[in-house]
C-alpha cells in the first residue's frame, strides 16, 4: 500500500498558543497518524496534547508486532491517559489538563482507529465522506437523546463541552474500530481537531476532499478557516491511499 500524506497545525486568529498537536510516522510498513486537541489553562493543554502524541508513538515503536494493531491503539491511548493524568496531579501548574485524541493506523488493506473526545476521523471514498467517529460531547449527547435538531446542534453555545478526554480520569473509555479496504480503492482519510469542524461542515469538507492534490486541499481548508475567523487552533492530517 502506498500512502501520501500532508499535515498542518495552526494557532488560528483568536488564540495566543497552539494547544493542538499532530503526529505522523511510518512504522512497521504502515502509517500512524495522531491528532490531539489539548485542554487546560496556562499552556497545560499544549503539554497534554504533546505528551499524548509522544506516548502513543513510543508505544507503537516498543510494543511487539505480535500484538494486534487495534490492541496497540488501546494500550497506547491507555498509557497516554495515565501519563497525562499523573502529570496533571503531580504538578499544580498542570491541574485539570487533558486532551482529545484521534489515532489512526493504516497497514496493508486495513485501517484501525481509536477515538476520545470531539476531534474527528473521516473517510472519503467513492466521492462521499463518512464520519468514522462520534463526538464525545454534550451537544452530541443531546442530539442522540432527541433534545436538539442537527441545525440546533451546529450553533449550540455549549459545543465546546466534551464528555470524555485523555488524562481527565485515572481510567479511560476508548472507542475502537477497524475496517478492511480494497487495495485498488483510492481513499482519503482526514483527521482533524474541532477548530476545523467548528467552521466547515461535512458537506463543504466533502467537496474540498474531492480534489486529488493534497496541497490544494490543505490550502483551501486553511484559507476558508481563516476567512471564517479561525476562532480556535486548527489541525488536520490528510492521507491518500492506494496501490
């Protein structure tokens, strides 16, 4: 399998620090991609997101390949949770810090992913976009329970409240999944923080991902987010797969 990829992380127009972090690395003939959006004041969110990235990558390198890839994701995110949580309770400066986490590993004809928080992973296939993750957020919970319409959810004032994050509690509940793909398929995977999805909806993202040039996709996303005020840090990884 051949992977082409491009990543970008920006502070945006309203923030002074970038608490997002991204990681992408070729490991064992596959591709590991991670997007984290840190939470916590006094740059603690930046510490949390970078610590999570570092822990996941180190685990993937150190854990034997005899372990199932999905189990590797579970272990690495659990270790990241422990690392962030222990740092947060050992240093008052980092008290309460946490981070979202999207971990995607592509290997041969399969994709494996783990998800915590309200950052997202999308698959673009056959000219259509599919959201592979469901937000762990208050708004998503209200939407699932029928208290909000999709339109109301898009503009809800509490969109930034998340229900689950890495490092928030001693134990972590992780959404894990995998899928097989046809090696001949030309797919794109798109990981992003909510600084992207807060200002660009899924229909717009689908149109942008139709472009075959990853640089054009990146530049189009960047310009559109900036035009719409870039109220938060924003980060994304675009991966194109195929033989």
